[in-house]
C-alpha cells in the first residue's frame, strides 16, 4: 500500500493565546522508477491514438469518403470524449478498491475494450462500419486515458508534477513514433503490401492495428500491476457520499462542472481551444494534404497515394519522437522562463511548422515541419496540466481533469463542423488550406498563454 506522510501543524491565536492543531496528509517525492511505472501505460494508450490519427482518414477515403466529408466522419472522436471523459473522471474520484485502487480499474477496463476495437477497426468493409468502430474505439481509449491525468495529481507532490506530466509526454511520444511508423515498417522492412483492391484496407494497415492492440493492453496492464495508489483521506466519508449519489446525480454534476471552473482553468480553456482546433485540423487533413499537395494524387488505390499515406505515418512518427525528446527539455526551460512562456514558445513553433507545409514540394522537407509540431505537442501534453493541477482541489482532481477535457473535445467538434464547409466554400476543397488554418489557430493559442495566471 502506498503511504503518505502526516503533517501536523500548530497555530497560536494571538488574540486569546489558544492553540489550533491542523492535521493533513503530505505526498512524498516518488523515485524515477515509480514515476516511470505509473506513466508507462500512456505508451500503450498512444498506440491506439496514433494509429487512429495517422490512419483513420486513409481508411475513410479507401472506403469511399470525400474530402469535405472527413471532418463530419471524424466527429465520433470528440463527441465520445465529451461524453465519456467527465463521467469517468467523476466516478473515478469516487472509486476505491483495497486491491485495485481508484484509477487503475478504469485503466484496465479501457485497455480491454480498446484492444478489441483495434483488432476490429481495420477489418471494416463499409464506411458506416468504420465510423461505428471509431466511436467504439475512441470511447474505450478515453475510459483508460482520462484517469491517467488525475493519477499524476493524485500521486505526486506539486514540485514533481511537471516532471510527471513530462514523463507521460515521453511515453506518449515513444508509443506514437512506433505506432505511426508501423504501416511503413511493415511494407519496407517485412514486404507486407500497402495497396489493395479498391475499397479494401491494405494488409500493412491491418497488421499495424493488431500489433497496436497487443502493445496497448500490455503497457496499460504494466502500470496497473506495478503502481499503487493512496487511499482517500476519509474512506468512510467517501462511502457515505457514494451511497447518497444516484447515477443521474453523477451525470448532472459531471456536466455542470463547466460552470464552476477555477480562474486558471478558465484561462487555460481558451488556450486549449485553439491548440486542439489546430491539432484536429492536422489529424484530419494531413493525409489528403500530403498526398494531393506534395505527391499530386487523389487516387486511393494507386501506389503513389499509398506511398504518401505511409509517409504521413513517418511524419507523425517524427513529430511524436521529437516530442518525446522535448518532454524532458521543457521542464528545464520552464524553470527559467516560467511554464506559460514555455507553452507560448512551443505553440508558436507548432504553428510555424503547420504553415510551412504549404510551401513544401519535397516529401523529405515535411520532416523539418514536424519538428515544430513535435515541440508544440510535447508542451500541449504537459504544460497546461502542470499549470492546472496546482489550482484544483485534491478530492476533485479526476473530476476537474475530465471537465478540462471539454476544451479538448469542443474545439474538435467545432473543427468537424466548419472545416469541411470552409474548404468547400472558400478554398476549392484544397485540403492543405486546413493546415494553414490550423497553424494560425495554434499561434493564437500561444499568445493567449500571456493571460494565464500560473502559481508555480
């Protein structure tokens, strides 16, 4: 069982010389190995997300989707996040099992469901099947992912939280590098075909999802079995509160939290909105932008299209790999120039990276653009959460982390609703302009960091 220090403070009232004793639990510093183990599961989770981000548009287009339809088809991802994350956060705050703890049951359940989804997704034979599988896969990933953010707040003292979120970013980067590159690796290293008859998912993509499912389950269960959790300060009180709360009470409170956010959370919400709008534009449109703008083809059955789609996987691997390296540099920079200024610089690097794709004709130069995106990604995965964690009450850490994720999914819903319309109405369905919109959005997010109050 994980242990906490007990801190006893005595205060003297200067008016009547009476003494007041305050007793509170204090979290000890954890070792590098403990932080490593508690973060390792995020590598598996990122296998799921990276395979989804790099290949779902390719799967949709292969099954007959038009470019302006892609954002609406992707709507499943943010909507499931909007529904699942605050609910899981709320109930994980109120869960305690003597053996499995508070967050780890959700890690395990999500891992089982997501692994099943990763095996089924590439076997879709119709567009409607692929869309349904995206709903199921994204919901399962969110069940295991959301409590991981609260896990850092639960287990680490304030001075280690930046490092804890950075460690998560490192594993996210490592998982995404391998997962994003898997289709290219299967084709170029093992000779697995990356083309198939019209309307069929290539074998290289299928095997990538199978490997991703195994990696997801294994990494998450490593964290489940190697990490312990602190019990609630007052377990009996928690049980009594849970006995009074019905399921509808929980659902109502989960979604009403958006109106009770701390000041820092409100300020970060604006930053998150423009950051994730940009990311969603990138995930939806990079495949079609690169294959049409750089490779010069829209024929999904052609060798050239599939070479371009595979190269997008390499580009995503590069930005995630650079994010894994940047994850350890960002805390050092934050100590010198503050967390909000570090986030500003990183987001501007990402914005410039996306804007530069418009000017590129050589596929190899896309890797340079991805360096800027990687810096931004590393910061997006760590700095906002490090700034937020210190402003949240400990007993509602999971709940507020779930509410905070509204501002990850709401911009994605907005992007899904307007990007297709903007491209069709103003840009002749030329998908590279979606990346330009995303680049501008990310730079706006950077400058909004100047208005965030961060008590370090």
